[in-house]
C-alpha cells in the first residue's frame, strides 16, 4: 500500500511539473530514480523529531536551486552551508554550482544516513554532513553562503542568527542567505545582520536572497 501511494505521489508530481513547463525538473526527478537516489519526503512524525525543532522534510535540490545560486557571486574557495539538509538533495546540487565545500547540518540521524548514501552514490568529494540541532551549531567562520528550505521554526532561526552574528564579529565578511519559503523573514530582518532580501518566485514558493548588511 505504501509503494502504491508513493507511485501516485510521484505521478502527481510529474504531472504538475509538465503542466508548469518545468521539464528540466522532471528530467532531474527521473535521473534521481535512475541513479537510485532517495530524496523522498518524510514527515516530522515519521522521523520522531520534535515539532519545535524541525519541519517536514522535502528535498529542494535540482535545476531551480542551481539557477538561483548561479545568479550569485560565488568566489573561489567559497563554502555553502545547508541548514536542515535532510537527505542531501540540495547539498548535492550545491556541490556542482561553484562551491569548494558544502556542509549539511541535520537533526535526524536517519536522514543523515540516507544523505551520506546519496553522496556516495554520486561520488561527491566536496560534500559532508554533521548531525545536530541547527540552533546549537556554531562553526560558521568559513561559511560564505547559507541555504534553508523552511527547515525549522522561527525560534531555531533566531538561535542560528545569534550564533552567526558571533561568527561575523570574529570574522567580518560578506555572507549571503538563500531562503526558500521564508516564513521567518521577519526574524532575519529583525536580527539587523542582513538587508531585507530580494524576493523572487522561480517555482511554487517565494525565495528570498539576503546579503550581509554593510556597517
């Protein structure tokens, strides 16, 4: 029964992509299946994660993410951080758009294991994952770009920004956040660390790109 429902979801997703003219995204989905990659969605309840620390996992890797990041300035040696990296779909896409390193931070041990298998199947050498709560993560000093797909509640985003602010004091530098489905937009702006963000609508969600506010 589970496999039948999964088939129905996949067919519905394929139909939506064709209807929107997103043929590149459909090719990406089919390529994932052919390579044996697992980027399927998983609910918070199925993962056994607390709802005050995590949201539903759904991959956002693929052509749209690549296109958004290719429009940015990615200097040689840049490092991307995917907060709430799930099964690694976005991290795998980011590995191919110009970053020297990509790091994923994910709360779920189960999702980390799947992500590492996906990376191994693709033979990617510039992607790694660490398991932990994003609100407690503090190793930001080498990070130049951050990506989020609405991975957790605003309280966690607030903790992320506090730790990020400490890093920017230690190592002043340009820094960009790309936020898909930015439900915690006000939290980011209220931090005073970033500008109000340029909004775009490359798919069914709003995307915002925030740049480090100049002092």
